[in-house]
C-alpha cells in the first residue's frame, strides 16, 4: 500500500514539482486569515497553535527538497 502511495507521489512530483510549494503558500495564507477571524472554538485553537503555518512551512521545505531531488 505504501509502495503504491510513494510511487504515485513520486510520479506526481515529477509532473508538477511546484505543487507542494503552492499548497504550502496556501496553508500559510489560510493561517493568516484564521488569525483575523472571530474566536470560535476550532478557529481559536488553529490560530492559537499556528497549525496551518507550521504545516505550510514543513510542506514547503519538503517540497523544495523533493523538487531538487526529482
């Protein structure tokens, strides 16, 4: 199962090497938008922990590393 998943991700990265970077930028912008929203329970937790910011940064760095490797 993981072998097929890694093969699919590798093929996708070969065709669209900039996709993880674009998704990372989108996550970082969404984190900024969540900072501006009212303090609803889920939004407050996501904004307080900067979850989308951290996910975006990790995905962006991995996308840079994988893009260079492929």
